[in-house]
C-alpha cells in the first residue's frame, strides 16, 4: 500500500510505480517532468510498433523503463495514466484496462472527458480507483503555474492526495472539477478559441498569402492573431479535433461563433450602423461590464501587454511612413474591423459565457491571449468605434472578412458532421501552406506566451 504522503524524497522501495500508456507529446512531457522531479520508478509504453525506437530513446535512463505494451504497464503500476487521443481512448482502455493492478489508481490525460469516463467505467476492474487529470496547455509550454485539472471520480481522499503528490513535480496549479464540468470549461476556453484561430488560418491560406509579410497584419493585436494561428497549425491536427468533435458543448459554441460571424458580416454589408453598433455594445456590456462615466470600459487589470511590447514578437514589419522615426504613426495604420474578435465577444454574450470566470478557473495560455486581445479592443471606446466604423464603411479588409466568414462556417459544418477525416483534410490544407513559416513563428509565439504569463503572475 502506497502512503498518500509519499514524496520524491521517500526511499525508492516506498515510491509508487508510475505508468504512462501513450508516449506522444504530452505523455513524453509527463514522463520527463516526473523523472526530473525525482520519481524513480516510471514505466512507459507506446504502440507496439514503436517499441524498439522508444526503448532506444530511453536506454540507460535512470528512472524511465520502456515496456512493450500497456498490459505490462498496467500489471506493474500503482498509478497509470492513459495519454492517448480521445478518439481512441475506449479502444485502448478496452485492451489494457482489464490488466490493471489490484488497487491501482487510473487517470486519463484526454482533452474530452465524456468518452474517457465511459471507457473507464466500462472496462476498468471495480477494485480500481479513478482520479483523472488534464493539463490545460500544450507540450511545448512549461507546466509551471499552469492549470492542471484533477477529477476525483471513483476514489478516496487518500488516493486523491497521492495523485497530487505524484504530479507535484509539474508545479502546476490544481483545479478540481467533475468530468461533466471539465468538458463545459474546456469547451468554453479551448474549442471555440481554436475555431477562431483556425478560421483565420483558413481565410489567409485561401487568399494564398502571408498577410503579415505584406504589411496588412503586423503589430499589436495582429501579432497575437498571427502567432497563435501559426502555433495551432504547427501542432498535430488531432490535438484539436477530438476536443471539438467529441464534446457536445464545443459543437454548440462553435456553431454559435459561426452564426455570430455571419450575422455581424451581414450587418456590415448592409451598412446598418444602428443595428451593428447596438449589437456590439450590448455584447461588450454583457461580457466586460459596461462603461464608466468617462466612456471607458470598466474591467479588472488588463491581460494584454502594451502594443509596443507585443511588437517585439511581430513576424512582419510595419510600413514606416509619415513620422520619420522608423515606426508607423496611428493615422498610417489601416482600419480593421477585427471581425473575428467582434464575433467572439458576441458569441460569449449570446451563450451567457463569462470568460473571466474561466480565466481564473482553468484558462489555457491561448485562451488567455484571445481574451486579452478581445478585452484590449472592447475596453477602449476609441478602438472599438474604429473597428465598427471600419466594418461599416471601409472595404480595405472586406474580401478577407468574407473569407473569414466562409472559413468559420466551414469549420462549424465540419465539426457538426463529426468527421475526423474531413477535419484532418481542412487542417492540413492550411497547415501545409503555413509550414515554411513555422520555425520562426514557434520561437516568437513561445516567447510571447511566456511574456504574457510572466506578466500575469507578477
């Protein structure tokens, strides 16, 4: 029996045997941090076809032992984590679950918990406890200070405390949710967020240009849009597909985002000033809390750093004219409707989502950035009115806005069909287009996210 208070300082014979089934990016990250933190008995496996390569990778490692399959991991481990895609979780648990060691604790690192819950309850022996988890960040982001969801589903308090101690080396912030609440929160913070940035990428790739290189999307808010979009497309498509397709809450939100995008664009085409302004102001007041007497939007301390700081992470160069000092004066900046952000806040408002609640609870770095740029736009009466005026009366970005509407509706339809194959095809079409820019974008995007994260904690 493993003591709940066991730590990495405990003698090796008292430490739990930790198993990781699935050594993709997240499984590898967990194994790395747990070993780095001092756990000595870590057993891992991946697909049997990759056994020899994985064994060679960890040959001679002091703490990590590679086993041939999940049966061997399940037989020996006191704590077992399934780090596999949500699409395949039932199949993998059905195969390896019956081999689980008596009295072990089982967890899952899937982004959608509904299918994981079904698989665990169906295939795990009744004497096995379940304390699931989910790190709300990607494998390239440091887990330090990031939210780590823990779900005490079928387990004693002692087992929960043991899992807390096992995962302590990640230095993450624990968030305690149920399976059901997890899927609602991740839909609110991840699914529609991904849909927005994926739609940007589809729109730009369909126009067959890197707009930040032509000076159209450079600096400030555009820095966030471009870097996060490229960051998503540089990852594997399945990282986002399962979360969108298998989560019913996600489908509903992505559908509303596409509807908000379309309806706002129709008001733009009709030049319906009164209706568009009323709709955007109503969304602002509902999400960000209304205006103060001086006309400014009242909110908490802003998330986003200044535009000057964001410019350090810009891929392109702003065209320098007028002021002679190498930078672009305000009057030289092209007006932008920021349709993607207007639609996002409208979507939140119409679904009664309070994004700041989720920011405090379990925000991902990317959701933090999306909320940050939305807040930056909506909390300034001047910036918001400039966006609305551009949407109504300036056609500079109208063609791009049209592409964005088509892309948003296309992603919504793809997800509503529940087709992983179609999702992959849409994702790879844009990903292949942007691939030549991934290396530079990954470095800048990581630095930008870290700067925002450090600022929020200071």
